[in-house]
C-alpha cells in the first residue's frame, strides 16, 4: 500500500484536499494559486558582524604607534642636541639672548681696548693737589717751632716740656702718614717732590722720637747728667741733620709749584 501525504491545501468550493493540483478532483472547481505564507520560509537574519581582526591586526596597530612615538622623540631630541651657536640645516644661527652679532661692523670681533690718550691733567686738579701739600707744610712748620721750646723746658727738668715733646712726636707721625698718602700725579715732577717731603718728615719723626726717649729718662732721673752726652739726645741731633738735608731738597722742588699756584715758598728751616 502506498501512503499519499495529504497536503494541507483545501478546495475553496467543496473543501476537499487538493494538494498541489490546479483543479479540484472532486468538484472540478478551478483552484487559484495561493501565495505562500511569508511565515513558511522566514528565518531570522544573522546580525552583521565586522570580521575579526585578530592578533595580526592588533600587532600592526602597536607597531604603527611605536613608530610614531619614535619619530616624535627623534625630532625633539635632534633639535635639543644642536649646540649653542649652531643651527639645524636650513635655519639661521641664533646668538645668545637673540641679539645680533657685534655692532662694530658685524664682524663679531671685540672692539679695541681703550688706549691712553696722554691728556694733560687739568689745572684745577693740579691746584688742588698743590693746596693740600701746602696745608701739610704749614702743619709741619708749626710742629717744628714747638719742638725747640719743648726741648728747652725738658732740659730744665720741667714736666711740661716732656708732655710737649710727646705731642710733637705724635704730630710728626700723623704728618708723615699724610705725606705718604698725597696725590701728586697732576703736579710737574710730582713723585720726586713727594719723595723729598716724605724723606724729610721721616727723618724729623725719628729725631722727635729720640728726643722723647731722652726727655722721659732725663726727667725721671731728676735731670742729672749732661744732656749732650745722652745717647738718645745725640741720636735726635743726628736725625735732625738728615731731616734738614731732605727739607732742603724738597724746598727747591717746591718753589716753582708754589710760584705757579701762588702759595707759600717754604724754606727748609721752616718745615
């Protein structure tokens, strides 16, 4: 026996099963093709998926990123490594502080050092230096005048004379220091004149210091013994002679300076 599968299709007139026939076998009614139900062949669509890149694609991305970072570092490091004063290819060199090359001709060479012009000192400066020396000479003259009277009193055993010799010696010390500090570059033969004055005051200070040593011992010993035989007194006399010689040299050199600037022409016996 043959089993025939009965289709689920029915005749619209008599209701008989007609299967895939175009005419009902029972009532001979023509059969109209019925459209296939869309539900019979519908299937859910597969969702659209991008093809997986997998490990090769990921590796390519990492390599590309590494190359970009490496290129960036190379450019930055290359610029930073250019030494000062240099320049990368195609760029103009830039000097420190952005300043142009030396303005003197644009050669970059240092300007020549200033040379001595040999200018003559101004008359005003010469007059000022001469005036300061004259003030020192006036002080020295007053000190010399006080010394003779002080020695006379000390020889008579007067303590007042000892105190006066102490004052004279202190004044000579200050005058000697002032003479060594005089500025004489504007005066003619200024250094020669200054040296003569320093020599004179140095000898005078030594003489005063020797007389002071004599006076202290003489007064303390009740003024016994001859004055001229005392070693310190005799040393004072000898150094006074040296001072007079130096004062004579100075007075000769001072005379034209005093005449030029209308100052006192001091004599050797006055200094």
